[in-house]
């Protein structure tokens, strides 16, 4: 699976939108982009995933560039509970693709 | 729908002992994967089971093993524990097909003394 590059850390003011970027320049045509977050001492929480179209759910929006080499996770109104490490992962859907490479992620701190 | 359940939540063992961790997947999920998380190495894939068969394995020594039962519940075992095995062990379940995402439990924190 392709690897990803994320900033090590970001700050966001409470109530503002948090925009978390991810670079996946070597992504292949059958690989999806997934986002997870991990709050200290808990397991990673699935947020959203997409292939090439923008996606939105109750937690966040995912914007994937047309060339699919990068994406942005948007938390529209960040709260203190959104403080966490956010992981961007690319993954194919062939058999055996549950070997996810998490990398170091982005530590998002939401500031009151 | 209940999430992924891992037991026990915390465990303290001594070097040389063995340990068994348990995972109950989300109802209807047939794939169970195990990960190890340490401060130095981050999240690392151990193995995946689908319909009671191991179908993918990470780069860990043979002391780490697992199995899956007919009800999709899974266990992982670590024998001859070493200090370096101290970690958060995470279980994740998925439907196991297509692009279905993994859903993680909150893990078992193992401390080896």
C-alpha cells in the first residue's frame, strides 16, 4: 500500500474548521483514502474514507484532489473533544488488505 | 450495535510467562485483525483472520500467534514474554471484503515486568 505524509502537529481554535492535509502521491488506482483518529489510551476511531469523490458524514468531510495525490480531512466546527492524533491511510480492497500502515499521524490540538 | 470488545483491559505479566488476549468483533464482521502499539514503533500489524483462517501476517516472531473461532471471536497468544512485549494490543474487525473499514476496540494494555 502507498505511504502517506502528514504534518506532525496542528493547532485549531475551538469552533473553527480544522483542515488536516495528507499527501499520498504514490497512491494507485484501486486504493482508498481512510482517516482514523486516536484519543489517548483508546483504539483508533474510524472517521471516513473515499476513493476519488468528496465524501461527507456526520463527523467530517473528505476532500480528495482530482489527481488523487493528496486529500484534506475537514472537521467543520472543532471542539475540545476533537483533540487527538489523526491518521491518514491508503488501502486497497484486495484480500489481505487489512495490514494498515498508520505512520505517525498529525497531532491536532483544539485550543479553547 | 455493540463495538469491538477486548478483554482484559489491563494485564501485568512477568517475563517468561504467556498471555492470551480476547477479542469479540462487531456482530456480522468476519475479519479480525490484531495490532501492537508502542511509543517507539507506533501501530504495527500482527495478523488477520477471516472465517477462522489466517490470511495475512505481519513481521513478528512465532511467539505471537492467534486463532479465530466459528463465531468470529478471536484470541491472540504471546508465549515466553519479553519486556519489549509491553504494549497496547488492539483488535479490529471488519466485514472483510471490499473497502469496508476496520473498527477498533480500545485494546488490552499489557505490561511485562
